[in-house]
C-alpha cells in the first residue's frame, strides 16, 4: 500500500519536476528514480563487499574456475 512521505527538494529540482512531469505522474517518476538510485547503491555495496572478500581469498585460474562451475552444474 502506498505511503505518503514528506521530502525536501532543492528549488531547481522542484522546478524541473513541475516543468517536465505532468501532475499525476510525479510520484511515479520519483519512485522510479529512487528505485534506480537504490539499485545503484546496492550494487556499489555488493561490489565493495566482493573487493573485500577478494583480498582474503586466493586467486583461481580461468581453467580451474570453469572446471569448478561445470562440477557444480553436474550436481
């Protein structure tokens, strides 16, 4: 169920929103923009986590990696 929230927009952002998006569509545009931004943030967080994990594990060659993937698929 949708929830109403109060947010503060910069004046230029609000002006662009009013000018570019017709009334009745603004919530949808804002929701879409927030979903995209949150996806970017989740991916950045996951990437940082992978970078940290990469520091604590030993490297695996491409042939070894392919072998392990094939073994896993055969399970």
